[in-house]
């Protein structure tokens, strides 16, 4: 049975949040966006967000001991716990609030309301801090607004959290542009080399590589070792956070043990794309060895 709040979305106080119609309403709004009816989508999503905020205020208080999130899968929860080292109890709000606010931001952008889109993406990041696409889209809005500091800070935050090589490459590209503007061609070349090493299919990366060829920030001007040193001097890593790859592989191991082969394969490929096949296999062996020794290598324990 679907519970009705009067406008769809989150239930009234005391109701079971797992039985709401928010997902159906989000699908409806996303359909409107596809049909080019961004104004109607924005109106619907804004109402859903208002309902959500009222419900959260009443039922999901954040304290020094407790925090609420809307992680879409176990992986994001595990990665948040390991990367952020947040000691609080983590509870699932039971609704895809990050998706709600990301959809609202997209509708606002289509309508030219960048201020509201910025606020919506801040909420998306709050509900799923591991959602690097939200961080990167928010960074782009700050760049458009001329706020370089926030643009760089959000781009930098992706390095520690990225679980998709495409997001990692996009973060490096953001710094390529910054280094070029700051007249640091070798740093730009290094960031571009790091992005290229991820071997992702991305039109922006391809364009950046074409534009850099034969210039003072051509990625072929530096070796991998030199690139690492130059990026380190700028306070940047030269690749993914191994902790994120470990989380992907832990979840892949659990999925394989449960017979979920497709999920296990997808998670393993994401880890490989982040750190390379050799490093991924070594991490996988370490996780299996810890399991065999009775260690806590089970993702669900987080």
C-alpha cells in the first residue's frame, strides 16, 4: 500500500518510510525533464523537497551520536565510514533524497535558476557525501558564479571519494584548467597525464588532450614519476584513493558470496578502473587473506 502525504513523497510522522511513493514521483519528474517540461518538473520536485524537509525536521534529528543519510547502496555507506572516519551511528532515511535534490538541481538548471540549483546540489551532497557527480556538478556551478575557491575545493574533495574513474578524470581536468590559468604548464601536464592514465572514454578529456598536444602542457612532456612529484608539490594525488578501491572489492566479495555475480563483476571492474588491474588483484588477495584469518572484511558489518 502506498502512503499518501497529500502531495506524494515522505510519509506523515510515524509512518513507514519504505512504503512511500517518492520513487514513483521522481520517475514522473524525470519523465517530464526528458520531455522538455522542466518547469513542471521543478514544481513537482520542489513540492517533494518541501515535504521531505518537513519530515526530516520532525523525525530525523542529527546529533553528536547520530547522522541520517540516503546512501543508495551498501558500498557508499561502507566507503563513507572508511573515508570520512565518522564515529556516529549512521541511519538510512529510507528515501532517495540525494536523487530528489539532484533531479531538482537539473530542473532548476534547465530553467536558468542557478542559485536554487546550487542549493539543491548542496542538499544532494549532504544526503550522499560519496556522490561525486553531485560534487562535480556543484563545482561547475561555483565556477560559473566565479567562485574559484569553492570550485577547486569541491574538485579536490573528489580525489578522496571517487569510485568512478570518470569522476576522477573530471576532477583532474578541473585542475588542468586552473593550472593553465595560473601559468603552471608542467602541473597542468601532470594533471592531464593522470587523467589520461585512467583510460576513460570522455569527450571533455579527449578534447583537452587534443588541445594540449604540442603545447607547453602536453602530458607527454612529463613521465609518470615526474607527474606524481609535480602533483604532490601542488597538494594533489596522482590517482585514486586505494581505500575506495578496497571498499568496492569488499562489496564485490560479499556479492560474489551471495551469488550476485553481475554485481560482483561490476564492482570489481570499477575498482580495476580506479587503481589498475595489478593493484586491484593485490588488494583482492589481501581482502581474501584477511577473511581467511578471521578478520572483519565483511562490508555488511559497517
